[in-house]
C-alpha cells in the first residue's frame, strides 16, 4: 500500500477535486491540520478510508497574516483546541509542530515558537502520541529537547531537513525517530538524498506534503507523486549498495509502526 507520512488533504482538495477519490483508492496518510475546520474535515473523510488525523499550531503561524484576527488570540484558540482534542483522544498524532527560523520574519517569532513547541511536546507525551516535526534552520533546537523527545512514542521528521550525522545523533540519543522524504529527493537536494541513501531502512518514510513542495514543473504536489518519490528512494538506496525490500513495502511497514494504533483499515480492505 502507498503511504504518505505528511500531507494536507483539506488543502489539496481545494486544488484537485479528484484527490479524495485517489486517496480512498489506497493511500494511507497522516493528515496535518492547524484549525478546527481542517481537523474535522480529516475526521470526516477518515470514515470512508483511514487516515491519521494530526493537529498542531504550525510554527509558521506566528509570522503569518492571521486573516485580520489578532494573532495571540488565534494561537491561544489553537492551543485550547489541541488540549481538548488530545483529552478526547481524537488526534492520531501531534503535528506538524517544531521550529522555523528561515528568514527574518520567522526569527522574530522564535520565542513564540519555543512556547508553542513546549505545549505540543507536553501534549504528545500526555496523550502518548507520535510527534510530527517541521524544522527549518533549527536542528539545534531539536537537540536541546532530546531528553524529552526520547520519551515520545515516535518522532516523525517531516521532509527531513538535516544531515546524516544529525539523524544518526538523534538515534544515538534514544529518540524513536523516523525520517520522511518527499519531492526533495526528486529535486537534487544533496543532503536529503545522502540521508535517504544512508539511514537504516527501518527509519524511512515517504511523503508528498501535498499540495506543497511540488515537483519541478508542477503547480502542486499530490498522491500521484508517490510512485516517483518511491522510485527515487529505490535508486538512491540501490546506488548505496542496499539490498532490501522495495521502498513501498519498507515505508508502509514503518508508517504502521510509527503511527501504530492511530488508524484501522476497513474490514473489506484486501491487504497485499
């Protein structure tokens, strides 16, 4: 089965009305949301074919325009919703949360991001939930939280932004880390490609970040990109001398392990 460790079905459906039918055709995904409308949409479509509904106040939100609303109120509402959802055992994971220090506008909100991450990490630990991380130019902040991150059920690094050495260091610290790769391996991102070729197979995940991080020449990404991403992962692994099962099998097994208990396949679904 195709698996997508990080995507935004609510946003993708606005750009491609056929996307939900494609997902129901056999794409098991983790769906990120940052407001109640998105989260409830993901819960609704989950009834037809499973997905992992995730929720967090995105680290970019403090620097983004808040549709005319006062940002502090928007963030407070998001954290209150996170608390309620976790207490009701509704999310399958907390995310995407993390740190984004790319550019001056993001750096100005660093202290706010620090506070948000503390809230999200505490919620994940309290609810025994996987944590999905968005990290840009901020891997040092992840390491600063290593002692608590290793207590998490799983830590999924969306669109792995680090180096091979950083990934290996996270694993040495006892963090149950999974490294997700998407269109970066199609766009010649050297560090992502080297990491994808080097990490243990049991730590690999595939993603689209749909509809964001589009392949070259495309207006947006979608689940149709998964076969190409998996083919690129296979080529990188083979080129590094790895002899193992296909990336589709590997990433499905890892997805099920990382998000264990967060979804249930319908009784009539035929496994491979």
